[in-house]
C-alpha cells in the first residue's frame, strides 16, 4: 500500500462516492478506482463497500484510521515546514471529523464552534450520533474525537472526563393532566399510557427511566431526530421526554412544560475521547472542548461508577 491509495480510501469514505472523491482529489474517477483496487490487492481484502454512500469494511476501517492520522500529521508537517520562511505556506486546512450527540451540540458544545471560527487552518466535520455509540465511530476511524457517555477503551485514544448533563422528565401541562390519576390522595402518573418522545432508534434514555420506575409495558414512542424539535414536540404535548435542564429553563418559566416527577433527574456522564497523535490541532480542539464543558455539572460518584 502507499499513501496515494490511502488518500483515495479516505476521500471515497468522506465524500461518499468514487466520483465525488475524484473531484476532491482532482483526479479522474478511474484513477480513484485503480487506487482502491490496488489497495485491496495489496492487503488481500475488500476495503470499500460499493454502496451509496460508500463505507469502509472492517479491514477498511483499520486502514481508514491510519489514513486519517497520516493525513492530519502530513498537513501539520507541511505547515511547519512552510511557516516562517520566505515562501508561502504550502499546507491547506486540516479536516477534523468529530462525533457529537445532539443534546450536546444544541447546548454546551456551541462555544467550541465559536472558537473554531477563528481557526483558518482547520475544517470541522460533525457527525451526530447517540452518546452511547459515538465511540464506535472513533474505533472505526470515521472521526478523530468523540463526545461519549460510555468510556469504552479505544486503542490509540485517550479518555478525559468532562462532567454530566442533567435531564429532567417533562411534559406539557395538558398531556400530564390527561395521564395523571388521584389515588388515595396521591398523584399517580400513567407512565405506560402516556406517549413518550425519543431522539432515534438508539436513544434508550427514556426506556431506562421507565424501567427504573418498574414500567415494563413501554408506551407509544414518537421519534424526533432533532434536539430543538424534540423540545418543541414536548411543549406541543406530543409526548413526555427527558430534556437537558439547560435547554428547558425558558419552557419551565413560561409554564409550557412541567416536571413530571420532582427529584427524578437523570445525570448522563460525558467524556472526551480523542486520538493520541501529538497533533497541535487536536490539542487545541481538546482545550476548547474542556473550556466549553466547564458549564456542565461535575461528575458524581454514582455517575462515575
């Protein structure tokens, strides 16, 4: 294998098609195809699934990770060689693909984007994924850093605590009233009948909450794949959901949402997982993530266990 073949693999996966990869590298599609075939011949395995979009196979993911690391270090090396001399800098911006969960992106992570606006040498490419599964993208070489809730060991990466994001079960007053009964002077919420909101098929936060309250017959779930729309769906009365405290303060203040059960918050620990690469751009990004995460709650013993 050689780096031109690895560069072709990286472009095909990032751009999604052989044609788009050819445009990105300013070569012909046949040249991309030849490089991928040569790479597959050299390793003796298929490295790209010819789907739309193209994706890396399991062996391809191993090569993809190396290709992404080499590309980042090459960019920084070229920048270092070109800096300070009489000639122009010969390096373009480096791409940093990241995996971030939707609630983080809509709340505490936003200052990172404001800092990145001042980095002309860096291009961010964010992928949305549930915080329980973002480390899978890191392991597969799709991203260089990830916000995760489960600090699984990823070879070649380091894991750093960020804090916790606190969720509260909330619902629109009218919805809550329809699914609340008085029994022996106590207010009983009909959890198994009140519709629930979830972000996507991998979002199990609400189900875990229900099971912790002894609810086994799970209610109808509406799927809302947007953090902002999720909040609005809860305010509209489509269903109840667990919403980050920082995101729902205005809705609680104006009465469009109510906490369903007081003192039943759920703390989800967040971690930053990033390649151990000695990259100045990754270190700068890591520092920005930690500054932004200062707004999160501190980790507690139960969340760290």
